[in-house]
C-alpha cells in the first residue's frame, strides 16, 4: 500500500525520568510508531543530553525516511512551561528534529508537561485541573487547553511536595532519625541499608550527597513496598505525600465536578497515591481521572493544531 501521501503528527512527553515520542496519522490518530529516550526535564538536563534523548525517542518512533511527512509536532516538557525552560526546550527540540530528518513541519509547539497531561484526559478536555506526581510534582489549571495557573513544580530544592523525590528524601530522613534515636524504628532501614552499602549514618548521608538529588526518587518504591508490608512509618509518609498533593489541588480553587486529570508514577492508573488522593479531594467534589502519561495528549494537541 502506498503511504507516501499520508501526513503524520508527532507527540512527545519529556519527563523527569524518560522521554517518549509517538507517531500517529494526522487524519485518524492511528498510532504508527513509538520510541523512548532518557530524561527530558528542560531545566535540569544539560542541553546536549536533552537533544540526544529527544533524538533517541524520535528515531524509535519514525519510520526510515519518514521525517518529511511529519506535519505537526507537539512536545510537553517537564520544566518547559512559561517562565521555565521553554527556550531551552525549543532549541533542543529543533536540534533533535533536524538530526532525525523532520524537515519543515507546519507546526512545532513546545508545551509544559501539565498541558499535554491534561489533554490526555477523556475527550481531550479544554478546561479543568491537572496534577502530576512522578519524579517531581506540580498542579495546574488549564483553560482553552493552555495553562493559566501553576502550583508547585518548584523543583527538588524548593518544592515538588508529594513527589517521588520528596518520598525518597523523607525515607532517608526517617532512617536517619531512627538511627539517631530521634524517631521510631522502620522497616525502611533494611532496603535503605542495602542500597547505601551499609546501615550507618555515614553510608546513608554519603549516598544522599553522592549524586544529583533527583535520583532519590528511585527510593519511592521502597516506601510503597514497606507500607504494603505494614510499616507504620512508610504508611505515614504516603499519607503525608497525598496530603501535600491535595493541598496543591486546593490551591487551584477547584470547582465541584470539573475534570481533574492525574498522572505520573504515583498517581497514574494503579498509582500508590491515587486512592489516598481520591479520598482527600472527594469533599471539594472532584474525582481524579488517571492517565498513564501525556503522550496521547501531545498527539491530540498536534492533530488539533492542524
């Protein structure tokens, strides 16, 4: 079958942990390819690495020689919203598209990750709330498919309350408090000790400061597992994380019944904080709608742009 006349769109979801790209037919939305690359946070990933990760994801999604048929590209970046790393994201995306042979698409848009995540909700909603809790955490109000207000998303040093990083950091703090005798014992001590090469203060502190702080997000599954096994300290950390995320939602002045799209490793389908959050936002009249990521939303926005 001759496919030379088919127009394609590309959607990209560049998050704190990985970058994903999806190729779809512009007319039908039929998915034709997907690829993945490394982290895509426009603020924290060095420029050359960001280009490399984007190009890697695009190569996996595009057929050989198919770059010339791409009519629109929409990419949602963690850290890529207005006032963030938008210019860095635009430059990296342009370089990556040129590298993989995507030439002269009619539309190329850089969006924040909140916008593409919200668009991944049922029916590609135009107005409502979105909450992301993965490596980082942020909430936003969207109107006319554009973010009009953001809450948190302030990064590992100043914010991202309730995120995977936040949970990982709090897990290490809980273990250190237990070692000092300032806090209760916790089952987190065992897996943290294994990860750090020994259960001593020196080992735990050394692990925390040995690399970029964002890697502490990798400890969040330890908290989830310990809570499931009955550890009270870990369960309290999950409760606190959910409360922080609910506070982010409340700061957006929610309206009863409006869409609340949630995503990220902690809030996506089956996420460990999803039920806790649902209980906390029930009173404002909200029901979280979990989506796996913003990839489908980026594709939908690319199709709409045409």
